[in-house]
């Protein structure tokens, strides 16, 4: 069974690059105008009363037309093409008895016209794709009409696609906004001091309605509509609300992206709690654009008593740069370093180096993803301070267990 997104559809890979709608429409209008050797092309939207020019390409000024220009639908060439009173091609508008007396022929100085309806994929008429020239174009033919009709179909498909994307976006915003207002459900995974096997804290983890995708899918979707920071802060607020329910000697770790930290909004979220029991865990899901602003925000949180952790620390250059720039209080090892460390001398050497580095900057090391007694034993021998993982305790609702599972 495939996983579904928060709108109930199958999860899809994000697009590599979005097309700019204005550029696409402008390119198609340019193609129509240049191929047909006309002076102006436009895309209009039609209502029962009006023809509204949405986009143009060419010498619009000489026709006295611009984006947003409206004309009476009943007076337009387009209405007559659609009901059959005019053919789609008028090579000589001033000589054609059907168009010569029309108001628009004289107002706009139309010498030649060609138009094609833009019909959306649900059968609704959006408007018309039209080309105009001041001079007559005797060479215009039915072949040109077919070419313009083909471009109109391409435009219609593109507009339909945009409409579907807008509908999807609106639904996404509505669903995420609802969760923000209600706040995500939070569960808590124990963090254990390896030496004593005592629970010393917990990490708060956001969870969302069953069958609607995991946390990463939700936060990625929220980012796509500009709501990631709001969703993160809603989760953080819900997590911090339970801090008074934890025993006083336990601390609570909350996840925050660099954007949420740097903008300062997390400071307000932690202002009303015992900040000395809070660990701000900076996630690695996005690049840090401004380290100076990031350090200033972290220093402010430290002055309020919070400790800073950096998540998923590995051996990549980006990971090492984060450590040097942020000098965290807690280094959370990437779970890839923990996996089968008991059987891998190379992993053991890397973690030992990380422990030595942490000691030099007066920080502690926390291993994630501990799943076996053998992994825990090797981590203890190397000198890792803390650990969390299924072997020590599964994430779940409060209250936390009094003792770790190991």
C-alpha cells in the first residue's frame, strides 16, 4: 500500500523546477504572433458580459489595448467566432462585410484577425487566443487557424494545470492551517545517560493524523506553501506545554529548523517555560544562510538558559562546518554512525574522534538510533555521554517510564 500525503493522495516526488506561468504564456503568445506574422497576440478571459484581456505580446499600444482591457462580450469578434457568425480567420476585416461595420474594427484599427477558443480540460471555456494586425493579411488561411487552435489547446492544458495546482495549494494550506491551530500531537522518546542508565530527558516528536504521511512529509508540504515555521512553532508550543508534567530533573528537547531559530520566533515560544530545562535541537533539513544571525539567536537562547544541540552530526563537510560555526552544547550523532558500530572499527574510530572534539569544546555527545545492547556497550567504551533509540525506549505519550528499557 502506498503512503499518502496530507491531502489523501499518493506521495509524489517534488518537481525539480517550476515553470513561471507568465513566461510560458508570453512565449506561446510570441510564438503565435511571429509564426502568423501578426502585430499583436493576446489571451483573453470571457464572461457572459465581458471580454477581459489577460496577457498580450506585440505592439499593444498602437491598438490602444493593455492587460486588463475589457470590452463588451456581445460586441467582440470572439463572441461571433464562438457562435458561428464569423469564421476564425478574417484576412481583411475592413473589406469583409461582416466585420467592416463593427465598432472594434474601427476603434482598434483591425486589418486582420485570427482567433481560437481556449477550452479547459473540464470543458469550460476560459477565453480566446487571438492575433491582430492593422494591415490586411490576404495570405491567412484555414491552415493558420489550425495552428492557432493547436496553440490554444496547449494554453488550455497549461491553464488547467495551474488551476489544479491552485486547488491543491488551497487544500494544502487549509489542512496545514487546521493542524497549526489544533497543534500537532506530540510523543516523547527517553534520552538516557549511558554511564548510569538513568533517563535524563526526552525528545519531543511531532505526529500527524494516521495515513496522512509522516512528519517529514508534513513539514516539507508546509514549507512548499510558506507555513513550515508556523507548523514547527505549533509543535514546539505543544511540546513545551507538557514540561511541567515532567519530573524537575529531566530536560526536554524540541526540534527547530535554522529558519525558526534565526528569525527569533522560538524565543517567544520558550519565554514562558523553565528555559534551563529546554534543549533546542537545530535540525539539518535546510542550509544555514546567515551564520552570524544564527549565532546571535543561539546566544540569546543560551543567555535565557537553554542548551543547543545540533542534529544528525556525521562526517560530511557541511556537518563539520555547522559544528565549527555553532559550537553546540550537545552533538547528536547521525544514526548511521550508531548502526552496527559494535562490528565496525571505522565507525568506532570516527565516533571516538567526535567524542574527543566534543570534549575540547566542552560539549556532550548523544547517540541516536541505539537498537542493541552491543551497540550501547561500544558507545559506552568510546565515551559517548547519552543515547536514545528503540533499545532504550520507544517514543510514546507521557508519562515517561521511570527506568530505561535496557
